[in-house]
């Protein structure tokens, strides 16, 4: 089999968010499709998409809406599949604040750490819930110490919360679990599992994206990447302990011990489809936060099968 060497960028490595892309490499499903994939950590996500635009990488496994950072109006990029359904970040506040699930008033007057482009989801969610960020004194800003393209944002956010550099964070499931287990954080919002205003589920998802240039050059590579993610989903659903084996190779020991449980929780959302309802919801969100103008058809956003 002819093997194509390609690069795939993710904006966070020690995380459950983009684990299907990572696992597809480690379990050999990309190679099974004739793709020799090199994984690259590029943080924040807008820089990962800029690398795709510039031809430095061939695929990005990141938040779907963030493609607009480098490809305005969805020009020159396509989402090819989902890594999992739904917006996947958690709002975690310091335990000492007396935080409780779904009690959003806790954000008033607080400092919340979030990554660039990721923070848009929290801002819009709070507005949908009736907050005025200026009036209510809600500060959403980058996490102290989360600098450089190779940072693992979730772990940095959990450490910043532990050190009381921030009052809370908006980040991935690994960050949330680490903060809770260390006794410093309380989960206030888990959007994927029903918390927050209903529209926010479809603000974004963890997707795989590629450029129109890559699809034109090698449509088989794009199609193969989709099959690789689907096969990874199936393998993890059959045996979630595979996640621990991968984690032991790539993660620090503490996080390696957590990853299988996080993936087990995510399995119900493992589906590669990108529905028209999702794209409509994501594009509505993108217009609301000012990163998209007008209505863009589904076919311009998602690479069609076949």
C-alpha cells in the first residue's frame, strides 16, 4: 500500500477532547488507510488552523468553529468528520467559592480562564443565560502561564486554579477531572450532558478539518481520515481500556490513569457525522459572536461523502 506522510495538529494533547485523533494514530487506523500521520501540538487552536491554511499541516483536530480564525466565511476549508458530538468544555469554579452545579450566579465578579477562541463559547453561553459580562463583572481571559505553542492548556488551567491565580476555568474534561480530584474545583457546567442554555450544545464540536487544497490533491486521504476516526470510535467502544494503553505512552502517569474513565463518559457522543442541524447551530453562534457574516450553506462547511 502506498503510504502518504501527513501532519495532524491538535491544540491540546493531554486531554480527552481530541483523543480520537490521537488514538487513530496509536491504534494504526490511519496507517490502515494509507496515511502515515505525524501528530503536532499547536496551541492555541487559531494557530493550528493558521498552520493548515499555510500548508504546514494537513489536518486539524480541534474546535469546529475555530476554523473561521484562518478561513473567513469558510473559504478554503472543510470539516470532514466529528471526533465527538457537542460542545465539550466544562465550567469549573474554585471549590472554596461554594460553587454548585448549574448555579451560574457564581461567575459574577469572578475571573475565569479560557483559551483563545474557546472563550467565545462561554461568553455566548452566559449571554444566552441572561448575563451582561460588563455589568456582572465577569472577566474571561487567558490562563496565566498558558503561553507558547506547545502548552497543554487543560493541565495549565487546573494548576492555575489550584494556585488561586483564577477563580475558575472553561476547559476540557481532563482539566475538570484533575481539579475535582485535587479538591480545588467544582463542576458548574457540563454542556455536553445537558447543562446550560439548550442552543449551546451546537455551538461547536471536536472535529477533523482539512483544506480544500488537500481534498483536491488527495480526496482519498480525506476519506481515509474519516474512516480512521470511525474505526477508532468502534475500537474504543469495544474496549475502552485501549485508552489507558495509549495514555501510558503519551501522558504523565496521573493523567494516564484518568483517561479511560473520561473516554468511557464520552463514548455516547462518539459519532463521526456532522449534521445539518449542527452546522446551522454552529453558524448561528458564529454570527452571534461576530466571526461569520451571512448564512453559509452546509455544503460549503462540510465535505460531502463520496
